[in-house]
């Protein structure tokens, strides 16, 4: 199976995890975010449309509220998400603004991609933002989400966004080495798979997923047709 080059993928969803965006004190890593904005500017100059799915609101907000997110109740985490989301989107606006790129905040819940009427509304909003040359900065609406009704992690949210806007590629920026054959904490010898063609016995070939492994000894591009 051939691997598509990045320049073949016009519409891209880029997912950023908290481990990359937030430092050990739960503050935004401005230097890293500026570098990301530089890369997004390069992609846009090459003709790509870019949508960002970002984590980090709860972590940033926990610093604002002075709480430990691992020991906090749901309502405290939701308050942290509200406080952190303001700083998060402002940071993206500042970083992208250096390149005269406009950004817009979009907060989603599972119903926005699972219930057809709301799905169509979300898709229409995202399409209109792209039409106006604005980069959507998307996060889960953790302020109203509950444990029973949420995406669970932003990898899943990013996949849903990619489906919603019919993206040509999904880029997952991660601090892990890649796609493991088994859960590393639970297995002594998990392997990193460089290319995945089968998942649970099924050929996967509809949307291109690219995993960039940041800050690891691999540092290369992993591609998964999914």
C-alpha cells in the first residue's frame, strides 16, 4: 500500500495533546506553541487548510484555581476547564496572530457529532470558518461534559472532527513513540508498529492518519490509513 505525502492532503486536522502544550507547572509552553504556529503558517502558505484540536484547558485551569486535577471532584475540574479555556484560546490567538492568522474557538460535546441535526450545524460552522480563512481551535466542552457523556480523550474528538469536515488527513502530535502492538505499562515487550494496515482484522483505508512522535528517539512520521 502506498503512503501519501503530506502535500497530497489539502484539509488537515491537527491534534495537540496536553503533554506537549503544557509544562510541568501546568502553564502554557509558549515557545513550543510559537513553533507550532510557525509550522501551521508554512502549511497554510502551501495551500493546506488546518483545523486544530487541542487539549490543555483543565491542566491550565488547575494552575489558575490552585487545585490538583488528579484529586479534584468533577465540578472542580469543570471550573478549571472554564478558567483554562480562556487562557488556552488566547494563547493560540497570540501565536497564530504573529503570522496574521485568525483563530476561532469551537467547543464540542459528543452530541455535536452524533446527533444528526447538531452534526450538520457543527459541520456548517466549521466549513464557514474555513471559508473565511479562519483556523478553528477545537476542544471538548469539558465545562458541561460529564463522565457519562464525553469523548473521553481528544484523539477520539479529533477523529470525529476529521470525519465531520471530511478531512484528507488527521495529524496526531504526541509524546509517545508511536502505535504500540500492546499496552506498554501492562506488557514487557510491546513493539512500535511503523505502518498499520489491519485493525481488529479489518483493512482500514478511508482517511489518512499521521502520527508525529515529538520529543522521542524515533522522531519520524508514522502513517496509518484509517
